[in-house]
């Protein structure tokens, strides 16, 4: 049986409701989320056995995050405790021409101050089949980056599939190292990468490119450069996102396996209830597709795109969507009929 | 003066707000509704004298439903009391590609366990001019079906106009009888039917058809088959609904009186605030149009379509729309300007 | 340094949430607003020194309005106190084909019962550079109109720029005078006017016109008539608004300076979170543009249109938008991307 | 069968929740209430046929008040329409040492601007057995006082029992007449009076008294003075209220019928959920007791006190308490056990 | 290590907030609870390994209950699925002299329609050390009673400690059997009983008694009768509850082990936030005390009383209290100081 | 005219509502507060000119804190900007035997990372008459302590009255210094101290004492020791607080001026709506009393105690109480009557 372990930070998410600006709010909706945890929730919803590894503070707010993991059936037995605080992000959800706004308050979090060796990766990964990390963790702090490398190496040693969502956030990477100093070694051990080509090139320290995702013929050549840099790479995928407005997005996807380029049709997403976490929904769908022998690559990509679209209709970071709902959308029913 | 009596079940409606999934909600908005009651509220809003007949439990939740009837000026003096519970339905409102989801919890409700003869139909209908029922009531339980038949027969005997919204719900009809066992006799006494052609054929036990509502020439022939099966039939109407997404609907309508086919233009409905009850709004508009001598059939159909469109902008089951608002829309003003 | 003084009424705004009809609401969102105050908030958000002059009742509700002025950094030191009540307006926000609905309850407010001479305009305006009023104040009551005239005359005497938003509200003007009896003298002293051509003609007592704003060549001739009637006039602007539905608006603008006609492209605004106050947002953007020497007239108009568009995404009367957000939209980014 | 008609003003009540001060609230709970309407709701809850007569504005806010009457089964068929606004009162609920605070905004309401003769009292009262008014209505405006006198005279002529709650509010009575100018004639026709002795003396223009309600022997002499002034008087009752704090009240009552003094034990009321309307609950209980032949005067007083106590546990103006709950308290069970 | 298994029904709890009556509420707070599940949550909070066994419907509402179990760290792996609905109870929380009101809607729930043999008790209990049931389960339906008997017998066979909270609810027991027909055999296998003496006598079919819990000398004799009827009985405990009002309770306890009577001091509980589940909190504390070898019987009783008291300060069915908080209260600190 | 400057940290306060535990909340009420700011709000409410000096982050959350200062009329012109985050504290409000719980998340806040010299104290204090600080600021970080010392010295140099609330928080003081290392020099310049005797002794590095505040004769001797240690000391005050439960407090006070001991009667405070900030309310009342020449010391102490009591009825950190309300309580009216 498959077991997917994801590693990263889970934060308290404080958001205003009904598109209110921060200065108008006298309450915040409180939920929890973070890229790698969001992927775990997606997979748990699809019935995959998943575990999330992180570091939490030993206070009530950390306890709330732990209860959230349990609620959504994500195993938490290897969570470590220490540090002073759960990271926080504030979210103001935009509409139309006004974009959403995120204020990060995650410095000095328990996850950022993890000390190397706190997690016994050999124990954690001994019965896992897949390890997922993202470019956020090495961006938080040097020790988080080191812990991530330890995880990736152990996963590789144990023969797990290692996947990475590049997730570049320019506001992070403040501890003195650049992505190109850290990411190449981490990507060395990864066999699945999700990200834009220009982000991948940037993180690998290569010259910037301006890929034209509409020109499908030109893409394999560019993806092949990644395959050369990452010796264990098997699959690269890219989420295509066209923002008409904060309330109207268009979503598609591309997948390349070194041989063939797969593309998924662009879907309209309107209105957008909440787009935060939609990339993680893509990643969760992709892993689900690739982990199942009965699902081919085209279908895996289609699932990823459908999951990403459906996530936009859900408040909060997670993709609380069932396989049935994804399959209904994939079978062509985007009509949003009442089920009764 | 006209007086319309409708008969059916009113339920407690428990819905999540702001498109939350059930698993995200720690509160439910509580309101009340049900197809035949919704029609009564529409008519009361238009100034028509209306009465709703149902069976309620003698507990506080039944009392809340009763207060709701009173609030919206629907006469409740012939409601009967008994049984154990008010039926419930849970609603999760979708958005975009995610459809709304209804979980029914209406089995064994006070209405479903009505015993034949509890309602004195001769007394109820003595000063009424119109009786409305829908295909939901005979689907709930055998005794409800029998009570409905009793009502329809009495209404027919007293010379009332009898209207029916076919309202087929596959999740009901669990008590051992199929629609074709029950509906033909009920429809025998009805002079107005609202429903799709295929539903009507199915309920009458006829071979299935696949009508093309865009091909107006082909429709009279199909409707005529209904006229042959239902000797008292005077008017059939069909709501045309094209679901672009859960947030975008297109609404039109067709009406046939045995001689002539009337059609109403398709209107775009976006965004959708709440589509539950929009069919009942169509029915309410249709009855209002047909009951008034000064309103011709084309206008009656137009009112039905406009009411249906406007209902999509209202939270809850009922069409809390005034005649002024319908007329404004019919006069071509869909601009949604601020009235100030 | 510039200092803008605006004069008018601030009201308690009681609105239903989530498109509820009044009869469905058991609570009202409470905020504060009014045309001229909304302009002041816009300017304060842009960093302009602003002051609002009004008359408030000496009770707790008046105190709430005062706290609101302070919160948004609008100077309130010349507010006068007296009268019995803060004006109120009730708002039901529409959607799609259902328009929003405003119920005014502002008669006999503290502002309407202002007595001439309560405000020492020489003191108020001594260090100001701009005075803004609107057609609402002279519509409230005779004494408010007189106080407004006193303000305009003093502003003119002191050499301030005087701007007016015509803001015709047919439900006001109940005290026995028509706009044409009052407005011409007030507009005589004004150098900036915002309004439709037909409103301007009506208020000046001229024959009605039906301007075609798409036919840009025909407009200067019409605007020139205003210049002839208003000897101090320097600039006239008109907000172009096309209502597709309550949830979808198209916004553009025209500006004429006696020599040249400037136009701004029509922008789509969808969804509409709250359109009340969007005209004031236009006015605020226009003043901001015209007050800054480094901003030319085309850019001033563009800012006004962008501010108006962005306002539609904000709940409440005010345009809580920053210059950064306006500039991002003006630079072509309407994508509503998440800022993180 | 008994039918009670009450006459007065119903207002929109806007209250902060959870003891928030006005300046902390960004929403108001919206409900409806007013002394005489509150009495009607009490009686309707007890199963008495009741009707409320008032004047409402023909706008949506007036429509909400009308729906509230219907919801609570108070007949509204003789409501008249006109005027501009529904009166409003703002409420901030205190706690402990901080008292609740009411801000009235009821001047110029539809009820205050009623014109004499708008109500056809002969028609209204033709099938009634009891008419109830309070000292608030003649305090609102001269025309309201005149309409009230007309009602009282008609009721007297038709042989109805006429009851009055003195309800002195010093903030009203602003139209140029004092209570002693108006109330004596109104009380002349009344047979039941609820009020403090000092209020009664004041309203009748008599020398002030300082009754000691603990000294039961001294009371009949004082009450007898009222009997001499009011020739139709049969019963006087006084609510005894001792305020320990905003959260702790002690409630008792005294009733005198010209012969005998009845007293009810003081009951502790803590915590206080909402004390507004508790006097009206006393009045409602008193009328219920006196209207029933099977209830003696001592029991009527006890019901009034129990209803008043229980009202303090209910949010909003009305006493939403059943007879069962009153009887349970009267039978000595103040334990507040869970009914399950 | 200890592992406690509890068996029973978990329901959806729909409660009004802020003491609102049902007829005032337009939303319900939604949570989940049930006697035996509440005990499991208590124990999980104290760090005891616990599992809850029940039957849930395979719909979204059942899924919500499952997520709740997970969130609070109660093992759910032996939950069975089937039936149509999750039981519901409606709760209106009283205050002062007004008691709380529960409306049950739990008939025909998935748990009530469990079929014998659906649960493999040998598998469920193989690694458990304690089994807890209550008198509610055999009261729901005959098949639930049979399943409970199967569980108790298996637990006894495996040598588990078996505890029972008598929990008599007169509104249940509707399926044709009386407690005395069913409970004796179930209690035969139980070694810990929580309940009033009169309830125990009633359920065992004995003559009614009126125990005086203040007369500690008389109690052993009565408890000894229970020991004679229940051959495996080791400990009986009784919660003492004196209701001053719905907002003020007094809580104490008695424990008898066949030899010695232990008593705990009466504690004042005011205000009461929510008393539902406080008996389950007592049971949870008692099990925690008795399961730990290092805790003597007096301390176990004290913990039970303290847990019961603290539960009254928590909204919802569960006792979300930590051991630290219980110990703080037991050490004499009832001061409710801010921890900061 | 008096002008009071206070200096310290303002935090975002995130609290659960209705006594919910953190794990039950899916939203937090968001407000702002901090000891020294709370004092400023009190004084502003009493009509005293006040200014708050702090350091805020240049992000939207810092902007919200700034708007809060403005709203409550506290001057903010000398606020400095820098650092990364606004400090946060999470609050769970207890009830009865369950105390409130605070989780601090204020490390590395903008205020804690203030750099010496960022504030130009000579400029800030040039027109002030009073400077207030508390023992929290030197506990946050070494640089905050240094900035505070700079402020105190400058205030002393300029002849301002310097007051200090000792406010010992054991969870702070983490940067390597103990109170006795820092506080003596700060207190050297202070003439008004609010605090317990044992806290004062501890902070001054003296042997611990156990004062008996009921034994008024013993107190002057102890207070005199403080006078010897603090050469500029003129007045010491101590809040007496007896916690019956989280919902019931008893508040009194003692003031000593080197000559005479003043005491205020103990007042019962029940229920407690929110006790956070009640000490700051005492401080605000004390400053108000001492700053006014017309108020003697006994009255100043009484005002402080009354303000502290009334604060317990207000949600949030601030004492939103007017002088009228304080005076009403001081005049003996604790009855909490409705003002109408």
C-alpha cells in the first residue's frame, strides 16, 4: 500500500471574510494550512495513507494545528515539538480587479527554528513509498533547508519517489542563501517536479528563459534541460494559470516525462471563492494520479487540473474535494447541478 | 377573489454559508422550505390569498415552521399536527464547477406519516379556487400519496383549477410504488402541469423521449401526447434551464395550451446566490399569471421566467420578489440599478 | 501643502449581508458614509490632508460617526453638534438582475436642521486649498443649502478651488425649492463639476439634452454650454457607467477642460461587491489627480476611473484603496494576483 | 371568546450583542418591539386572540414590522399606513455595575404623525372584549394622544375592559403638554392600571408621594386615592423591582382591587439576559390572569410576576414564554433543569 | 497501557446561541456529542488511549461526526457504516429560572437501526482494558440493546473492567421493553456503576427508594443492595447535583466500594455556560481516576467532581479540560485567574 | 492644559468568543491593546489630551493598530515605523472555575526590536505634562528597556510627572536581565507607582514581604520603604483584587502619599465580561484623579477603583467608560438601571 509523507510548515491562517479589507475586520476566520500539508489533506481525501511531518510549538495554538491534522486524517505521529510559535499568515481575499493580499508573520516559527537532527528520518520513512517537499521549506531558514536535505537523501536511499513543488516565494530566502545555493542538491534527489520553467531555471542557477506554453513544440527542449540537471528526474509538470481577474482564472497544465508532452485543456474558473492552495491541489492531484498504476499520465495531469479548478471553489487552504467530484468534472459535467 | 391552496411538506433547511463544505461548518443557517410551500410564499408576495396545508409535529421545531408560514402571510389554519419530526434537508451551496449538494433527512417526518383522512378536504377547499400539488408528495409515502389523491379529487369535484409541478426526485419513491403506479390518476384531475417532457412521459409510464426544446416545431406533437393522457389538462409548461456552472444559469420557458406554443427568451442568471426553489418560483409566477384574467398566456410565461431568474438572487427557498421587481425585469431593465 | 475640506452629511448605514432581503435579516451591518465624507476618506487614503465639516447629534450614535472620521484620518475639529439624530439609510445589496435597494431615513437629521451661521467658514477654510461640496447638501433642507452657499462663497473669496459632484437625488429636494432655484448660484462659484450633462442642464434650468457619450465629437459643444453658465468653471467630468447587471458594471469617464476632451477606456467590473460610493471614489480620484501638479489631466481621469472600478470591490461606502493599488491597475494589471 | 386589542407604536430595535458598547459594534441585532405590541405578543403566546393597531410607513422597514406581527400571531388587519419612517431605538445592554443604555430615534415616526380619524375605532373594537393602551402613546405627539383618547372612549362605550400601563418616559412628552393635561381624561375610562403610585399621582396632577411598598398596611390608603380619581377603576397593580445590578434584579408585585391588597413574593432574577420589555411581560401576565374567570386575583398577580421574571431570560422585547413555563415556575421549580 | 473502548451513539447537536429561543434563531451552532463519546473525549484529553464504537450513515453528516472523533484523538477504526441518518438533538440553552430545552430527533438513526452482529466485538476488544457503556444505548432500540449485551459479555469474557453510566431517559425506551427487562443482565457484567440510587433500583426492578445523600450513614446499606444484585460490582458512584437555577448549580459526589463511603465537597458552579455533558465529564474523571494505580479512590472521586464542575464552563457536549486544570481546581484554586 | 504621553507596545488581540476554548474556535475576534495604550484610551475617554508612542511595522496589521489609536482619539504623530511584525496575544476567556488563558506571541515584534535613539524624546515630550510607562516595556527586550530609560530621564529632566504601573509578567524578562537589574533606575525617576508591595520589593531587589492589605496600620511602614528607594516618589497605589471565580471579582484599592493611607471600599464585580485591562483602567482613573487639581486623593483612588470595576463589563482591552458613568457609580448607583 502506498504511504505518502510530506514535510513542511503548517501555519495559522487569519483571513477576513466577504472581501473585507484588514482595516474593516473586527474578526478573522481562523484556519490552518501550508503548501505541503495542503497536499497531504488532498491525498487523505482521496483515500491515500498520508503523514505530515513538521515542528509545532507546545502551546494551545500548536495544539489546534495538531487537531486539524487529525481531523483531516493526516497522520501526525512524527511531529516534533519545540520552538515558540506557530507561523501565521494574514489573508485579505480580493475580488475583480483587486487582488488578494497576504501578510506573512512566519519568521521565528517553530518550523523555522527546527534544529538539525530533531527528526529521525530513517524511522519516519521506513514504511513510506513517497516523499513530498516544496521550495518553501529550504527558503525558511538554513536549518530547515538542512533538515529537508536530510529527508530527501534518506528518502532517496530508501527508494521512495521524491516529489517537489518549486513554490518560489521571493519574500522568503532571507537567511543568506539563494535558491541556487540550496535547491540543486535537493532537486538532485527528486524525480517529480512541479513548477514553471523559468522558476526551475532560476532555482538551478541557469539563464532565464521565457517559455511559451502555447507553443507546445518548443517545450520539450526546455524541459530536457531540467532532465539533464536533475539526474533522478522522471516527470515535470507545470500549472498554467491565466488571471483574468481575482474572480476569474483560467487553469490548464503541461506534463513532460522526458519523452512525451501531455497537455490538459484550459478550464474557466469563475467565481473564485479562494485561490490560496490551488497549486497544492494541483500537486495533490498529480501525486494521486502518478501513484496509481491504473492511471495513465494524461489522466494524472487531467486530475491535477480538475483538482486545481475545484479547489478555487473552497474556502481555506485545502482541497476538500472528493474523487467523485473530480471524476464528475473530468467526465465533462461542469454544470454545478444540485445533487439531490 | 382567488384563493390558492397548496399541499405538501415544509422542511427545516440547514445550510452552510459562504460556500463552506459541511466539514468546514460549525453552524448552519436555519430556514424552512419545501416545493409547495415555496409556491404559496410566491403567491402571497404577489398579493394572492394563499393557504398551505401540511402536517407538523407538535414540538418547537414544528412551531418554528408554523411561525414561518405566518410571517410570510400564508394561511395555516388547516395544518394538522402529529407525528414525531419535521423533515430536514442539509444544503451545501456550490460555486463554479462545484455543484450544490443536498443531504435529505426527511424519512419518517410528520408529513410522511400522515394518516389518510386526517385532513378534511371538503372543509379545506370549500372557498378555494385553485389547488396546487407536486410530484414530491406522492413520492414520500403511500399515505401521503393517498391524501394527495383525496385532495385532488375533492378539488376537481369542487371545480377548482388543479396544478401540478412534476418535481421528480429519484431519491424518494422508496415505499414500493413507482411514479407510473401513482401519478397517472393524480394527473388525471390536473389541468396545469409544469415539468419536462421526459419526466412527464416517465411518470405516465410512456416510452422515453428526448425532446429538443430549441426545435419549437417538434414540441406540440409531444405535448399533445400529454393532453391525450390527461383528460383535464389545459396547459403544460416547461422550465428550460441550461447550467453553465453552479454560478451561471440560463433560464427560459415554454408553454403549450393545446393550440399554441409560447416561448420566453433565455435569460442569463449570474451570479447564482441560491438556486434551490427557483423551479417553485417559476410555478408561482405561472399560477399568478394564469389566475389573472388580465394577463395573457405569453405574459404569464414571461412572469414565470422572470420570477425564476430573480429567485436565483435570493438566499433560501422562497422567492421574496415583488410584482414591481418582476415587472421591472420584464420591461427590459436587468441592470440591477440602485433604487434610491 | 494641500488641504481639502469637504462639507456634507454623514449617515449611519445599515445593510443586510450576503444579499439578504430586509425581511430575511435579523441583523444589520453598521457603518457610516455619505457622499462628501466618502470623498474625504479617499483623499486621506491617498495621503492628502483632509477635513470633513458636518453637524452631528450629541449622542452615542453621533459619537460613533465621529470615531469613524478619526479612524480614517479625516480631521473633524470643525464638526458642530446639535439636532436630534444622525441620518440613516438602509441598504439591501442586490445581485444579478435584482438591483440594490436603498431606504432613506434621513429627514430631520442633525445636518438637515443645521441653522445658518453655526459654522464659522472663515475659520474653517483659512488654511485650506480646496473645498468640495455636492448636490446632496442643498437638497436636504433650505438651511443646509444656505450654509453650503456660505461655504462656497467663502471658499471662492479665499481663492480655494471649489469642486462639486452634482449628485441629483430625486427623493430629496422636498423643502419647496427646485434644483434650478438653488444650484446655479452655488455652481457659479465652482470650478470643477462632476456629473452627467443632462443632470447639469437640469440643475441649471436649461432644456434637457440627450448626450451620446460615445460620440466624442459632439460633447465639447454641450460642455461649452456649462462653461458659459458657470463663469468660474475650469473642468467638467462625467462618469460613464453601463449596468449589465447588479453584479456587472462597465465604467469609463470623460473630462473636458474647455479646450480638449479626454476619455478613459471602459473597464469591466465584475463581480460587484458594493457599488454604493463608487461615484464618490471617482470624485476622490479626480481631485487627487487635479490637485497634484505632476499629474496631467488624462492621468487624473484615469485615476478617477480606476478608483471607481476598485471601489466596487470594497464593502461599505468608502474607497479603501491605496495609490499603489490604483497604479497597479493603471499599469495594466487587472489580474487580481495574490500579493505574497 | 376574549379578544384583546392593543394600540401603540412598534419600533425597530437595534442592539449591540454580547454587551458591546455602541462604539465597538459593526453590526446591530435587528428586532422589533414596543410596549403595547409586547403585551400583544405575550397574550398571543398564551393563546389569547390579540390584535395590534398602529401606523406603519409604506416602506420595506415597515413591512418587516408587519411580518413580525404576523410571525407571532398578532392580528394586523387594522394597521394603517402612512408617514415616513418606523421609529427606532438603539440599545446597548449593560452588565454588572454598567446599566443598559437606550438611544431613542423615534421622533416623526409614522405613529407619531398619525392624523386623527385615520383609525375607525368602531370597526376595530366591534368584536373585542379588552382594550390596552399605555402612557407612551399620549406622550409621543398630540395627534397620537387624541387618537388614543378616541380609542379609549370607544372602548368604554362598547363596554370593553380598558387597561393602561402608565409607562412614564420623561424623554418623551415634548409636544407642549404635560401628563397631567392629558392622562386624567384617558385614565377616566380605564379600569385596570399598572404603575407605581408616585407615577400615577404625578400623571394625575396630584402631590407627590413616597410609598413604602414593604409597608403593606399603608398602601390601600394610597391606592384608594387613585380609585377616587378614576371612576371606572377596578384594579391597580404595581411591579416591584429592586436592581442589585444590571445583571441581578429582584421582582415582586402588588395588586389592589379597592378591597384587598394582594402581594407576590420577591423573586431573584440573575443573570439578566435582557430586561427591556419585562414590564410589558408583567402587564401581559396580568391581563391573562384577569381575563380568565378561572384565575383568581392572587394567581393573576403571581402569573404577572413569574412572566416578568422569565422575560429577563429572553433576548429582545417580547416575552416568548409559554404558559407551561410560567406554571412550572409558579409551582416552585426555579431550578432551570434541562427538559429532556 | 490502558485502552478504553466506549460504545454508543454520537449525534449532531444543533443549538441556539446566546440563550435564544428556537423561534428567534436563524442559525444553529452545529457540534457533535453523545454520552459515551463524550466520555471518550474526556479520556483522550487526559492522555488515555480511547476508542469509540458506533454506527454512522455513509453520508456527509456522518462524515462530519467521524472527523470530530479524529479531531479529538478518539480512535474510530471499528466504526461501522449503514443506516440512513445521524441522530439529531436540538438544544435551547436556558438561563436563570428558564431551563434548557432539548428536542430529540434521534429515532431511526443509524445507531438505532444497528443489526446484531455488525460489530466484531472480539476483534474490537482484543487489546482493550476497559469497556464503557451507558443506559442510553439499550434504550434506543432492541437491536442496540442486544449489541450492547454482546459487547458487555465479550468484555467480561476478556477480563476488561466494564463501567456503566445508568443515564435514564424516560423519553427513550419506546420499543416495547422496560429498563428492568434489559438492564439487569447488562449490569450483571459491570463492575463500575455511576448513577442515582433510585435510578439503579428502578432499572433493577426493585422497590423505589428515596435516599438522603446528606445522611452519609444511611447510604452504604442502600448501595449494598446493588452489590447483591450485581455480582461483578466493585464501585458505585453518584453525582450529587443541586440546581439553584439554570445558571447556578452545586455539584458533589459519593463513591462506595462495598467497604467505605467516600464523599466530595459540594462546589458552586456559576455561571453555567453549558451543562449538557457534565455527567459524562464526571464519568470520564471517575474512569481516569480508577484506571490509574497511583490515584486512590478519594482522589478519583474528587477528579470526577472537579471535571464535572469545569465542564459547565465549556460550550458543547465535551469536557475540553486538561489534567492541569483539574489539578489546579483540586489544589484549591477556584479563582479563575488569568494565566499569563 | 495637561497632556499625557504613554509609551509601550500595542498588540493584536485575538480572542475566542462566548468562552470557547481555542480548539473550538474557527474565528477570532480581532482587537488591539496593550497596558500603556489602554491607559491612554482611558484618559482620552475622560477628555484628557493623550499621546501614545510605540513602534509599528509598516504593514497592514500595523496600519490597523494605527487606525485604532486614531479612532479612540489618542495622538499618534510620534509613532515610529520599523521591524517586522505587530506583537500578538491570544485570549480564551474563562468562566466560573475556569480561568482565562493568554498565549503570548509577541517576541521579535516591532516594539521589541526598537533600536535606541529611534524616538526623539525631547521632541515628543516638549509640550507634555505627564509621562506614563509600565514594567512591561523593560521586560520585552534590552533595547526597549533602554529606550524606556531614555524616555523616563527626559521626562524627569523636563519636569513631567512620571508614573509607572509595575505590571510584572514572569513570562517576559527573557533577554538576560532581571527586573532588579533594570527597574530601580527606571523607578528612580518615577513619582507615581501602581503595584503590589511584594512586586515592588521584588523589582527593587529587596527581601520579599507578605503584606496584609486588610491590616491598614501595617501598610505605611512597608510603603515607606519604597519611598526610601525611589527618591522622586510621591504616591504609591495598589489595586486590591480578590478572585472569587473567573466570573466574580472583588476590587478595592489603597493609596499612600508618604503621609496618609487612603482606602477604597471593596466592590463586587459580577459577572465579569472581560477582566483583561482592568488594571490599566485603574491606572487611567488614578492618573485622571491626580492630574486634576480639583480632585483630592481619596476621590482619585475612588475613581480608579470605580473605573477598574466598570472595565470588567467591557469586552476588549480598553476601558470605554465615560466620566458620567464613573460618577454615577461613585454616587452609589450600582443598580445598572436602563438609561432611557
